[in-house]
C-alpha cells in the first residue's frame, strides 16, 4: 500500500477560521452594537424633547383659547396690574400631559408637568381716544383689546425639578 502525503500548503488552506478572526469579528460587532444603541438613545431623547415641546404648545394654545372665549369684559385692568399700572403675571396650577407610546422595544409612558404663567396687558395698538371741544384737553381713552402672553415651563432631563425648558406664545383678546 502506498500512502500519499498531502503537501503542507494544502493543509494550511483547509484549516478554517482561526481564533484571531473570531475575536476581531466579535470586537467589530460589539463596536457596531454600541453605536446603534447610542443612536437609539439619542433618538428616544429627541422624541421626548419633541413631545415635551408639543405638549407645552398645546397647553399654551388651550390657555389662549380659554381666555379668548371668556372675552375682554372678564379682564379688568385693575385685576391684572399692580399699584403702578404694570401688568402682573398669573401663575396657574400645574397642568399634566401624558403620552402612551413605544419609542423602543419596551413601552414607555411619558408624563410631563407644565407650569404656565399668564400676563394680560393693555395693547396700545388697539386703543381708541375720544376727545371733545367742551372738555378741552381732557380726553377719554378706551382699550378694546388686551395682549395675552403665555409662558409654559417644563422639565427635560433636569435635576431638582426646576424647569429648564420654556416656550412663550402671545395673543390678543377683544
């Protein structure tokens, strides 16, 4: 019986995958996994920030609509001004908004408290002045609309519960 010996080069070609190739592949996959995980975390935070801002816009618009529905007669200058006639700010109770959603593999509910401040002030753009020759220099002014400024504050990734985000919306009631 004759035995044939396999050349040394042929044995090297048929050895398969080495341990170094497996380690390098695992390292590359680990780096890619960390990058995708970090990207997903950034996307989740962006989604939470957008939802927070959208909720603040909704709260501010609801306040403006409610004040507009009440009408100008409900807002007397004396109740919204200090002794010097400067407008005062009303601080409303905490308004909560909640979103149920699934921004990732696990369902997350987002519940955000909003703090709203409302300032109502006369707007000189909408001011009528009546004067009479009989009264001389005396004239009557009448404001037929008021400016409403709504500022909504909320917390996004803040420590100690102090709001670090805010929006301001202005409107006019007549």
